[in-house]
């Protein structure tokens, strides 16, 4: 699309959604405000869907020429780990939501730790991806 790789158009959605979801759930966990967990739940679902699209388009783009292998591998590894964490968290939260458990029970700390880990890996992928673009690591960039 306009000679811009599709990956560069979609990566910003999971980055922003994950960061906002982590902030929302951490704030809700600290203040015990359940409505913020509902917001974090929806943001996590969309972040997982966006990360699946971002990882898929990134791996497709990685097959192109002109990439530095070490930097690209570090970026791809961070992105894949973040995607796995987000998808696992989305599955667990979705199943708890459908079973009605998320409204009756305390928000599990393990979910928040997994979400924070995903947020850290998303940030690592974002920083390493930004460096790839700045260093001209992609085709047409």
C-alpha cells in the first residue's frame, strides 16, 4: 500500500492497546475498580488480535531482502513472545469472562504479571523495530 509494508501500518495498534491495557488493569488491581478490568479485558482482546496480525505480517516481511539477521531476529523474537503472551492472556480472560468468573472473583495477580510481561516484550519489540527502521533495515526504508 503506497509502497509501505503492511507491517508498519498495523504494529502501532497492539503496541498502544497493550500499554493502555496494562495501565488500566494495574490501576484497577491497585484501586479494586472492576469497571477498569472490563476495559482492560476488551483492550487485551484487541491487542491479541492486532499482535497476531503484526507478527504474521512481520514474519512475511522478514522473508524480504536487506535485513540484518541479528537485529531482525531480536525484533522478531520479542514480537513473537509478546504475541504468545497476549494471545494466552486473551484466551484465559475470554474463557473466564464467558464462564462468569471474572465478575465474581478477585482479578488474579498472575494475569497481571503475564500482561506486564507482554507489555515489556511489546516495548522491546517496538524499540528494536524503531531502530531497524532508523538504520534502514527494511526494504524501501
